[in-house]
């Protein structure tokens, strides 16, 4: 392999990672600022959003055969956001303060799908409670009109249980 | 020396008041462990979780680490998970398959029935040491099964499980009859905690009164989702099942995989749900089939086993570790051999309402935690009101509070009579 092909491969890999990082950071920022409609617009219309429980292998578990915490298709994800906009979503009223830290982003292309893995810590603070969600994201991204869109987002919790959190009333 | 609970139960005046120190007082909390958790039958697990000889799981029950196993003969064992040598946890895995358990400290190794198999350095011990009953893992004093549900009791004596369960046993049977092949726990556990007193979750689990306000967004979500609402109204009754167990049983507009169709499931789904219903009817008769398929049930088996047979079925236990903190485990239970389609919709239904990521449970958690915070006001605001429906003539409604009064009367009795 010549130096220039190696450089080009490196450039492609870096560019891909930068594009993915850009999307993930944008996503995190939108959630932290509670701009949930804009966040929702990052998903394709056949998108899924999953949070598996901690006693299964979250990287491979199937929501059709294992009990998850969250199994959202596009319709339910929209409804989740509609719900969070209401005063009757008591768990998030008043809204909690959120901060997503996203790091260790890795991406590779497999046909039309870009797979990424990234680490996260999500902080949720609300009146007397302050909880941290720690885990990793598995994103499946696709190109739509020159933009990267999320087709699937799985949030794997690297935790033993949701204690004391009790709830995932926010978006991870 | 029983505990003075301070509950006011005045039927003539339709007053039922629970003092808030029942939720905050450290002395009450300690008394509950002695009078209730160390005496009652407590849910341990379901037979389907230990599918074959050698299967095991570990679970904390009433603060005690328990190792639940099937030995080589397929017999079930509930062992206190501590080494007789120095007390270390013997099994440190959550579940798996093994015919022996080695303590990682000094290598004492036990069979899945708890007997000491291997004693390293045995020449340092006298003859007969290895078979000394004191050197074996200790069995939980009592374990019994009701159908496929296993319960344990830390009390050596007391009534048998079937007597204890009273009419709640029939509701467990009703659940088991959903399939001719029995029921199974689906893999994946929802494990969480709530910063509130455990009795608030017992109340909340079969509270038919809070849905309209606390879960308005869930009901609106069903309304927004085309075809998610069936024709049945929310309507039903509260039933006292004896010994502190109670439930609400009612019709509801949501779909049930066994077996209440909603338009969202389409014509294919209708065929399948009709098939499920017809099987129930031919096996159990029209009345029983109707009850199983069309009615939802939220049941609390005293003190802390919840079985909610709603848009899916959850089995839930919870134990306090302090007056203002509890740990909860929740599972999904389903008919063995149901189709992939039904299993998928069941799990989709379950996560829609139930659990930390659902559209309803987070708001239950919020309510429980805000109650606990509210109790700090103290002063003259010292009672919770549990009287709804007390003056009603006839059958208590599902959105009354008769089911909670059944729980509280038993709680009161056990604490008052403890040690008396």
C-alpha cells in the first residue's frame, strides 16, 4: 500500500469519526437543553430507541424476547416526547437538569449503515436527587439527503441496577 | 409487647387513618422486620427460572442473601448464601448452572443442596468435622411452592403456604391457567429502587383511584395511538382475599395478549387473539375464560408480592432497607409456548406502562417520593386518609380504597400482636 492510499484511508476514518462525533455531541446538547422536537428530528422514520436491563447482555439482547426498560419505535418515541412536554409528566415536572458526557467515540461503515460505539455518563439532578447513568451507546446511522440520521440507538447501562435512580424519565 | 400502630379504623364514622410515622419511624421499620418480614411467607422465585438440575440464582430476600438452586436430582433448595466457615457469600453470581459452589475465601465447596463436598486441608480438622451439621450451608427454615411460585419463610413454625395465601391462591391459579403449558418468567429483570417507604408501593400497586390524575399522560397516549384503545371502560371492584391479601379486578380499555384484542393489532392479530380465547373457553369454560381474558387484576399478596395482570403481567417484589428506601425487582411472566407475535406485543405493552422507562411507573415513583418528602412536615398533619368508599353500600369499587384497608388491617394486626 502506498503512503497516499494509507493517508486517504486514515482521512476517511477520521472524517467518519468526526461526522459521527458531531452528531452525538449535537444530540447530547439538544437533550441537555430540552430541545426534544429537534432531537426527535434526528431519527429516521423507521427508527428504534432501546434501553435494555442490566442483567442481560445489552449489546446482543433482543427486545422481542427479553424484558427491556425502553422499547420505542418511531411512534412511541414521538409520544414519549409529547408526554415530556406536558405538566402531567410529573416525574419531569419541573424539568430535571441534565448533562450528557459523551466520549470514546468509535465508528465504522458496514454497507449503508454506520455503526458507532461511544461511552456516556448522563447526570440528572432534580430537587433532592442527583443520579448518574453510566453506559455505552450503540448507534446505527444512515445517510439521508447528505445528513447522518439515527436509525437505531441502544443505550446499554453499565450498571448493576437502577438504584437509586428508579426511573429513566429523561432521554439517555 | 406489640407495637402501638396508632391506626384509626372507625367503620361507623367511615374513618380510616394511618399515622405518618408508619412511614418514617425507625422503630416501626425494625418492628416490621421482626413482625412481618421474619414471619410471613415471602416470594422467592418461579420454577421457570431454574429450568434444569444444576440451575441456580441468587437473590436478596428481606435483607438476606439467598441461593436458590436445583440439585442433581432436580429438587429445589433455598440456602442462606453464607459460608459456615467465615460467613463469606458462597455464590457471587446472579444466575447460572453449576453442580457445586466454592467459597472463594478458603475453598470450602458445597453441593447445590448445601452439603459440604470438599474441605481443603481437612487434616487440620477432627474426624467427623466435614459431616457436622454446623458445617453445611444452612437452608432457609421453610420453603414451599404454590404451583410454580416458590415462597420462603424465615420462621421455623407457622401456617403452611396454601393456608397463608387464602383466596390469593386462586388468583395465582387463574394466572397459571392462561396457558395449558403453564407460565414462565421472561429473561430480563427491572431492578430499581424508590426513595420512599415500602408500604407506599404496596398501596400504589393496586390503587385504582390515582390513574386519572397521576397517569393522565399515559391515558392520553393510548388515545393518541390509533387503535390502542378497546371498547371496555375502566370499571370494576376491590376484593379482599383474606390474610391481608387483596386485589382490584376490572375491565380496561387496553389490549391484553391473553386475550383482549384492540384494533391496533389488526385482523391477523384478531385471529390469533380469538384463537387464544377459544382455547381458554374450551379448556376452562366460558365464565373462567371470560374472567382470565377480559379482566385486569392488580393484586398484593401481603406483605410485598405484587402480581399485576394488566396490559402484560408483572411479578414484583420490594424490600425496605430503611424507612425511606426500598429495593424493587420486577419480572415479566408469560404463557409458555405463546407465539412470537404475542410475546413481542406483550413486551411492547409491558414497557409502555410498566417499569422505570414506561409512561406510567416514573410518575408513580414521583408520587411515592413526594409523599415521603411531605411527611417531613410533621406537626398536626400526622395522618394519611385511606377511607375512600368506606361508607359505600354494596361492593367496593376498584377506585375505592378497601383493598388498601385490607393490607393495613393485616399490617396493624401483625405489629400489634407481635410478641404479645
